[in-house]
C-alpha cells in the first residue's frame, strides 16, 4: 500500500517532458518533488504563476508570492505572473496540458466529485471545475477508500459533481487505473504488496482485470 | 493633460457607498486584498452588501471582518474554505452564497468590464453550477451560458500607481484585481506606493488608468500570510 508520497511518486512518471502542469492541493502538490531529472515541465498555479518553484527558505517568504493553496512559494527562472482571467484562459484554452487533482469520488465514466458534501462541508470548487472541464489529460490522486473504508472508486458519484466524463486515470494507494472511453476502470498496476483480490474488494465500480497485473515500479 | 484620480485617503475614496450595494473586492486568499477599504467599510457599518470576491477572508482578517459584523448579505465566491464564521453563517442560512468556478468568476468580471454581456464556458456543465443555464454545443462539447458581472464599486489593491490611475501589481497579488478593476462602476484603487506621474513605464502598466476612478496610498498594509510554508537551508 502506498502513502501520499508514494502516490505522488507514481504519478510523477506520467508527467511528460515539455508539459505545462497544474497541480491541485494535497497529494498532487507533492508530485513536484518527484519529477525525474531530464524531464522539463513548468508548473502553473491558477492564482497567477507559470514556473512555480519550491517553498522559500526560512526568512525569505513573501506575502505577495503564494500558490493556489495560499502557501508561500518561489519562482523558477523564466517564470511569469499574470491575473486570474489570463490564468484561466491558459486552462480553458487547453494550453495547460495536464491537471493532477484530488477527489472524494470518481466514477467509472470519468465523473469526479471533490468540492462539496451537502449540509456538512462546503468549501467551494475553486478552480477545479474549470480545470476538469478543459484539460486534455486529467489524473486523479486519492486514497482508494474513505475513512469509513468505503470505496471512492464508484459506478456513479453520490456527491455533487465537479465535472463529467473527464478523468482519464486514477492513481490510488492501491492501484493505477485507466478509465476507458466506454466506461469502466481498467486495472493497470498494483501497489507494492497489494493483491488483485484486495483491489477488487475495494473497488465498487466496474473493474476490468485482464491477464497478469504488474506491481508498480517506483524506481 | 492626464486625468487626476487622486483622493485624499480611504474616507474620500469610499464616498457614496451605502447599504444594499454590490461590491467587487480583489485578492486571492489574503494576498492582494484591499485592506484599507475593507477596514473603512467595517467602520461605516453599511449593511446588506453583496460581495463578489474569490474568497471570504479568514475569521479575523479580510472579508472575515465584514462577516463578523454581519454586514454581508450575499457572497459570490469560488472558494471559502478558510473561514469558520462564513461556514457557520452559510449552513445556518444567514448568509446567501453563490459558489461559482474560479475561471468563470474571473471571466464574468472581465466580461462585465469589456462589454460582453455573457459567454459560453465548459466549466460547470453537468454539475449544480450548470443547472438552469442555457447549454449549447460547440466543437462537439457542451457549454453553459454565464452572465457578466458588474459592481457599484470595485475595490482593488496594487503595488504602485499614479494619479492617472495606472496600476502595477506585485507577485501573485495581481490575481482578481485587474479584471475586477474593469468591472466596477466606480473602481477604487489602494496602492502601497503612489508614484509621480510619468514614473511608471507605460510598457509595464498592468491596469490602464481608464478603469480606475479613485486612487489613494493606503495608510498601512498588514499583508498577512495565510499559510507560511518554508524549507530548511540544510
């Protein structure tokens, strides 16, 4: 079973050289720590940065330099700053090629829910609806089950949706899953030490298992 | 001869604000918020306000200050997760809340300032946000119709500005300030540094002064950091 860093490490393998990438809050933010040497990417933060760098050294934090999670950050060389309308032009206009974000639920048809639990938690969607409506490639990073042990990999989302038919791939603490265009989660890889049977048991949505399922190679 | 938008301070800048008005307030989290204008709005005690702002501040800063005093009737925002008082007022029904996708919020402000009454966007299609809105297919993909937003006053915060209303922002404090500056019937800019006319390089002005009606140098800026994240030098 992977921890949050393990999920981020596996997702980092999906990032391609030359891509502009938007990382959501939580596990997705950790992906930046695992981009292999030689893969050049620029991270977009939807509050107005292209070329976001790591956290600042202690004492060098700047109230005017934050990421979309409101954390203090730095800029890489060649970075650029812009307003929110320009930022979402980059996103909706599909100039940002890859979006990695967290989710509360994902459905076998690629629907995602991650912004609201009616009557309980209402934080808002932030930029997530614009991001999932537009990016060519959307990867979800999440735990396979919730705290109550219930599957988050579902036939249909029960929570209010963030987007429909948009998620292409899901990486959880247990597995790597492709969402097929015709619907269904295709099991691609198992997390170290996790059996196919355990993944079947933890997946409520339609799971397609074909042949031997390899274990993830985290290098 | 350049226009003169300079006012004596925050009190003169807010002349004409009253109950029941709609305001836009720039900022992302606590970054780039019009601190001086918010403080003055609280002091004036005007009520029943509709505030259009990406976030709602934290409990004791930013728009949280106007929530404490129950001056806000309705919030139009994209993300309000950092404010317990906000969540309490919303769940109890005291506060009306319209949550909209962040990109749609920015574009609705921009459209409001640019004379575009509405536009189609893919964001929110198939979700609660799209309910009741016109859907149209473009390039084989469904889009929903979103209307432009305008405000009686837009309050923005810039790094530098001149008496003509030209503005330059710093870092990520730019965020919603430029599109909102365009959409205010009266746009008030508070700046950290008021510079003499001619000092800003026209090549590097972010918001042209035509969008700004009143400008003043803020008396002070706290510039609070919401999430201080650092790494160690070792």
